[in-house]
C-alpha cells in the first residue's frame, strides 16, 4: 500500500460499502472493505491501519463490539462510526467506547472526507505518511515537520506542514480548495481563503529550487502538487 493512508472500512450494506470504498480510493486512500466486525478484527491482525470507518449495525459482530475489541488490539486507532442510528444514547455509547467521530447516515462523501482528514490530523502520530517523504530533491520529515533542501533544513509552522501534507496525500491530483480550507482552517470563508493563499505562496518559495516540483493553481477547482513519480 506504499505511503497511502490505510483505511479499514466495515460496512455490511453492499451498495453503500462499494460507493464509499470507490470514493475513498479515488481520493487517494488505500481501502479494505469488510462486512462484519469479526472480519474487521481479522484484518487488524493482518496489518496496521491508520483509521477505521465502522458501521454500527452489522451481522456476526456489531460495530460497538468491534470498536471495544479494536481499542484493546490497538488503543490509539482512530475510529469513526457510520450509522443510521441517531439516538443520543447510541452516540453516547459510541463516544464512551472512544470513537473520534460519529457520522449519521445518509451523509455526503465530502463531509466524510473532511471528518477523516480532521481525525487523522488530530491523532498526531498518525499522518498516513512515512517519517520522511521525497518531494523531488527535497525531503519532508513529518515527525519533525521540517523540509530539507540543498544543505538547509527549514522548520515549518503547523499550518505550513498541514497544508504540505494534505497536498502530498493528493500529489499529482487536484486538491479542492474548499476541502483544504475546511480541513485545515475549519472555514472556507474569503478571509480564510486569503490566509491559505499566503501559506501556499510560502510553500512555493520553499520549493522553488527544484523546477520539477510545483504547486499549481487549478483555476476554479483548487491546488495540485506536482512532483516526479518514482
């Protein structure tokens, strides 16, 4: 799966499961779809995951039971419940188990992606990236949040690092402007947009020594980080 963010998706509805799986793959995530909680636990035994999306009502083992076992298996694994159950007691149970977010069906994929990005960013140690990634002749260290060029190591601010990581996860694809704003600034207002433009300009300056690396504005859509593919 390389350095993609690894998503374990538990959803027993075949149509919804396929739609969410395909949408997440299109967004650049590596996804495994399973149909019940027991299969989810088996998938966790096979390899590490960066985030679990968990339907509550499933056969064999429901989502709440899976989440309790998943927390024992990997205490820090981020969990987002996807469910048609909107009762306060159900949400309370979900958060008492330790879920990071709770999304009620029906939901839009844009909202799901934004919530996923926010949870991954808040998790701190989980960025979906290896410790060091190459951006042309530059090296970005996500643990130190630093960018190394020709003999120079630059410490990035939190928002510079957040934006660069988000662009990298969507590398060579268009990152929608509104998604970047809502994920990092929490607001897609004009004021926040102007703020993001400043950070984009900074990142372009930091990367300007390599002609093969470019943050391109896709007018009317968003931003695209262009880097050489290995």
